[in-house]
C-alpha cells in the first residue's frame, strides 16, 4: 500500500514538472548584450560568422575586459526595410539589449525602391531599435551601408564610379537618425577603398571581407565603449 502511495506521489510530481514552463535561458544575461539588425552586411555573407562585424564587436569588447555575450542577429541576405520590420515582429523579442545596431537600405536602393517608403520604414525601424535598447536612443548605433558599386560585382553591373544613389539613401538614414540624436557611423566613404584594395572584398566579389568588417568595428567601437562610460 505504501509503495503504491509513493508511486502516485512521484507520478504527480513528474506531471507538475511536465506542465511547468521551461526557463527562457535566452533572457538570462551574464554580460553585455548586442542586438544586430540588418541584411547581408550584418550576417556577414560569404565570411565566417566570427568575421561578421557584430561578432567582431563582441570579441573586441571581451578583449577589452567588457564581458559580452554573442550577439543576437536578426538579418538576412536580400532584406529590405520592410523585410526586416516583419522579421523583428515575428521574433517577438521580450528583452532589451545594451547595444542595438542597425544597418539597412542597400536592398531598397538596389531594387529601385521608393525613397519615400525607405524613409518611412527606416523611421519605424529606429522606433523599434529604441524600444529594444536598455538606454533608449543612447544605446542605438546606426551604420551606413557600403558602396557596393565599386566592387567587382558592381563593375560587372556596369558601374564605373561611386554611386550617387547609394549616397542618397544613406543621406536619408543619416537625416532621420540625426533628428533623434542617435549615434551614426558613416562607413561609406571608407568602403570605396575596396575599389583599389581587393583584400576588403569577400570571395563572392560583392560583400565585405573580414578585414573590412574589422574596419567597421574600429569605427563603431569607440562610440559603444564611450556609451558605457
């Protein structure tokens, strides 16, 4: 009788454990956190994940004694502002991050998208980035996108010099970022060095190499570190 009673108690305990919701370990932070939003330039298309700029940023912070977790990346090759907005909504993020980076717009420009639509959706993304930052606008870092037209791929498309259209789309993001007093890092002029330095381009002839991503981190890092001081 006692054995049967014990079995019933054990069964009841196991049943309660099965119904208990699992702990969301993703919400438990042991260091600084980074949310990286964007497209192929954020995931590091054609290079190792560790060579992408969000991962290089985290590595640099750790090397400097600032314990930082691997970044949370919401990005995909080919995404426009609309795609990114939809993806963030689908993620249903429930935590805020110490740093939020945003680099988007190249696919709006490349596909001939409307500048008005880009401006509207970019502003929505700024709102989203701010809402997921622990310190609001102060913790958001917007990065311009590089001039892809100077790459071998761009040359194959018939481009013979820096793209004025790339500058136009980046100017929109810079204007809207400035209105909110958000950190803005302009890497576009430096990206044009890739026209004469092939080491800055990945093997696909279009995307940045790990070396170029490292240059981006050098531009972003002082602002991120200064934010915590």
